[in-house]
């Protein structure tokens, strides 16, 4: 992998970007310092055209324009990652030898886009171009979204192997107890990781389906064949455990640095069923109804991060947000934990008309140990700036950038230190400089991170991250200085795809100093 893997080579072209450092005022006035590392993501759902594309069969140019519009909005709101649904119902938003093109892309399952392009490759490139991570979201077991209405191609796996599937309600599912089906799903994920530069594989909460009142999931034949002496509930959990292990191993085999994340329903188990459970009264839970033992997967290290969907408010009678936030904080087993927030619920009832709700949840999360960020559902909710929450993100919580936290157990090659060239002060107020990699560098570099410290005393540890830029052969900075500062120290680091910086521990990064002279003019020191 060459150093310009995540951006097109810039050559000698000069990309001039302006950044106004109003962070100075915030620091001087005592505003809370923004975290350097924080996951800030949003789900982009394709099933039933929830978020993208806006309708089936949208022209290719419009598809691309819509995706870019979504990305740019998330970037403006301070996001550093998207979780993009690429396999909603045993179909594909990319060319696959296993599954047909999705009906939600072209209108008819199995029909390729015209003019032809690879949507997944396009989306990854556009996402990385903006310095954001791309997490490929796959639904594990849903095969037909609606058995009465869905477009089904002749090559769809439900037609090739009907014995692998079970109908429940108006949907068709892979039978989680079928070993051949498990292998098939694992092969699909391995194919994605092998062929595409995804940062993570992401699964949502749909393992065994949510219970339908008065209906039993029809897996008695598989249970009779494969139960191995287990009771029905334990056997179902063992089936889900089995595919999680297979997926984890397959992902690591194809790309050791690709992460594996799960976004479970927000309640693992109620305390009245298990002393380890939460003080909740949820009607359905991961463990007892979806047969997903998230705690086991975290404890065994089979997943790299977890995103519990806490789509409730503080003090909710069955599932209080504050109670569950604390519970998940105490049950991460050293893995990354990001909280799923219900942006889509804005205005849905009296409680969710409270403009302070999401801001209070974000503040509570930042004050809770072992919580490393947030993910929002869903993307289309952002276009209405619900209750002004976009403004709250842009102007407060996400006013300054953050790097995605490195994940335990995943390490890349530490990038070299940046080389600063062409630094100068223009008109006594603007600092211009460029950043390149040392000659011969081949380590992968995704971003350049710029930090600032506004006090004479201190070091890198007291600096704030103020800007990140995707890496290219030459990265150019133009920074407007705040007139009230008399001493500014800037620091620069390179960041690799695993979110590790070029600065080894206890070593100062590359820096340059700007000092205000008595006559009021800026000069490099």
C-alpha cells in the first residue's frame, strides 16, 4: 500500500483550505476541551430506501449526488465515520458472485446499475476522501424483506437453496441453525473484506427475529437435527455464537486490521432474569428473544466494538437511558463502546420534543467511563435539523474534529513524522505551510492531524486537535490567526488507517511556533 492510497495524487497542485481558529476564544473563555479521540458516526440505511438512494431505480448520477450530499452533511456536522448498509436482504450494493444486485438500488433485484459502476467502491472512495471511516453494514439473516412484495431474482439464494430458509411474519430468514447457511453468510463477508478497503464489518440487531405475538419461530426441524442435547434456547444462542466466531475468524484471515462491530438491541437481559442484567423491564431482550449473547462475544474478544441502541430517554419506565448507559459502561470487557442514539425520534412525542435531550445524552456519555462515542439513526433525520440538534453538534459538541479511537488488538504500521515545508506568514495574520511525508515512505497514511496550544507553558498533551485533512502527496494549510493570542504552538501528526498517530508515546510531534511580537506582527520563531 502506498502512502496516497486514500486520496488521489495531488502532484504539484496546491489545495488551499482556510481554517479560522476560533478555538482560541473557546479555550481562553474556559469552554470544555473537545476530546481528541471520539467515534462520531451515522447509519445510512438502504433497506426500503430509508436513507439512500431516495427511491428505487434512481439514475446513477443522482445516486452519486445523493450519497455525496449525505456525506457532506455528516462531515459538516462533525462526523468521522459512516455505517453504510450494503447487504440489506441477501442482496448486494456491489457486484457479487454470491448475491444479486439489490432491488433498492435499481428497482429490480439482479439488475445492475446503468451506466455501470460499483457503488461500494464509489462510496468507500468518497468517504475516505473526506477523512471519514467506512463501516460496511450487513444484515446477517434477513433474506426477503416482504415475501408478498419483494423483487426476487432467479439467482437469489432463496431460489437456489429454499431448504435454508424459514418464513416468519411477512419476512423470509436464513435458518440460523442451518450450518450451510452459516458458511454461506461467512463467505459473503470474507469476499467483501478481501475485495474492498472497508474499515469494519458491522452487523445490526437482527439475529433471530423479534418475537411476533402468538407465533413461534418455525425452526423445529433444524432443532431436531442439530440440537446436540441442548434445550431450544441454548441451542439458538449457540447457533448465533457459532456464526459470530466464524465471521470474526474470516475477517481476521482476510484483513487482520478490519474491525468487526455489532449494534445490538439496547438491553442485554433484564435483572429479574439474571443478576448481571440491567435494572430494566424490556419486553424483549438480546439474550432471551434474539438469542444474541453480546456479553459472551465481548468477553471472548470475538467482536471489536459494540453499539448498543439506546433509543430511549432518561427515566424511561422500561429502559431508562441513564441506567443502560451506566450498565454498558460496566460491561465492555475492554472493547470499544459507542452509543446508538435515536435522532429519528425527534418530535415523535412530548418527551422527544425536548430540545435538550440529545445534548444531555451526549454530555452524559462524555462523563461516563468506557464510552467512546455515538452513532445516530438515521441519516435522513439530519436533513431537517431536528430541534436544532445539528446546530448543537456543529457549534458545541462536534465543533472541533476528533480522531476515531484506535481499537484494542488492531495495530498497523506506525506512520513517520510529517515534514513541514514552505512555512510563512502572510500579511502578518495568516500562517501558510505544507506537509509531506519523508522520502521513501511507504507506510499507509490516511490523515494529517493539526493540534494547537495557546499557552506559553505546556506540551503536546495540553494541545487541542483543531483540524484533520485527508493525506495526499502534499497537504496544504492556511490558518487565520486570532488577534488576542500572543503565543501559539502547533503540532502535526500523521494518522494511519488504524487511527494510530506518528508520535510515539512520550515523544513530541513535529511542531512549529508562532509568536506575537510587540509591534503586533506575527512571525515564525
